[in-house]
């Protein structure tokens, strides 16, 4: 793809545990679409003990959002450095507030991104999210961070608590414990209507998919929706 050709940036809006990361993994594997997960970027800072990592550690562990300024800077820097090298990107976990949605448009104007947005909402009931997240494991290797869940046979690892991709140990995220999951869901519901109202009337809004399905079906629905 040439530098100036416009490429899609997919925005996935859905609660934690709706499968945004797993869908992004599928799209990367089958379609070569790059993914940037703001959660992964945050966790990398924490593991590497950077200044930012020390600053955001508490917010993440307690299930609170990291401040807009820090997250917006991470997304800006990532897009500035990587967008030109990709044929499409999935933004996983951003924007998570009305202010972040506005900031994304500002980043686009500032970087003069050769890209267009496609926004997809993932719908799923809270009870299902709670079951999925408390059964979720991620690869402890920060360069991998593959996602598994024992709640969906198609997403379970082949060997118990061992990563299929790099054979590292799987771990439970500290914010995937029950009380923190409830707090993260509460934050999501508090912000989501504002974000949707920001995007709903725009032509870039592709529609929604039922995320309470096995990942292969979710992936198929996603492809059908964004190719319309
Ligand atoms: P995730 O991996 O998407 O579930 O994100 C894990 C945690 O990272 C969240 O609970 C927040 O503390 C932080 N985080 C990720 N993305 C954002 C964002 N867009 N805005 C604020 N905090 C975020």
C-alpha cells in the first residue's frame, strides 16, 4: 500500500470482555491488519517500569481509566510512527470517552492521516462479560500478550495455562478479578452512550454485532459489516 493511500482504522466499541482483543487477533492473523490496544500499551509501560508505567499502575489495578492526556499521547505517538507502515489498523480500547473521541479526530487532522474510520459496536450482556473475564488468561510474555479464555473452547489454550504461540506461562490480569470487573463495567456503561452519540450520526458508523457468539462467528459478522 502506498504512503498516501487511505487505509481503514477500525474502532471497536464494547465492554471489557466483549472480545475486542480476540477479534483483533483474528483480523491480524487472517487479514494482516495491525492492532493497537491501549490496554497493552499501558501494561507494557508497567512491565518496563517507565515513568508513565509507575504513574498509571494504580489506575489499572483498581479498574479505573488512565487520564486522557496520557492515553491520547500514546495513541498519537503510535499512529504517527506506525500508521504509514500498515494497510489497516484496529484500535482496541480507544476511544473510551467523549473527550477521547474528540481527541482522535484532532490527531487525524494534526497528522493528516491517510485513513478513514469504521466504527463497530460489540454488544453483549454484563453477566456474560463477568463470566468471560474472570475465566480469562493472557500470555505473561509482554511481547505476545495473546488472549485466552476457559469460557470458550475455541479460545482455550491447548495446554493448561501455557501460551499456544510462544509457550510462556499464562497469567490472570490483576484487573480481571470479580470486584474490579464490576467497576470496569460500571465505567464503561457510564461513558458508552456519550461515545455512541458522538459517532452514531456519522457515515463512518458501520453498525453493531452480537458479541455473545463464538469468536469465529463474531469475526464473520465483523467482516460482513465492514465490507458493506
Ligand atoms: P483493556 O486491556 O482495554 O481492558 O484496558 C486495561 C486498562 O487500561 C483499563 O481498565 C484502563 O485502566 C486502561 N486503559 C486502556 N485504554 C484506555 C483508555 N482509552 N482510556 C483510559 N484508560 C485506558
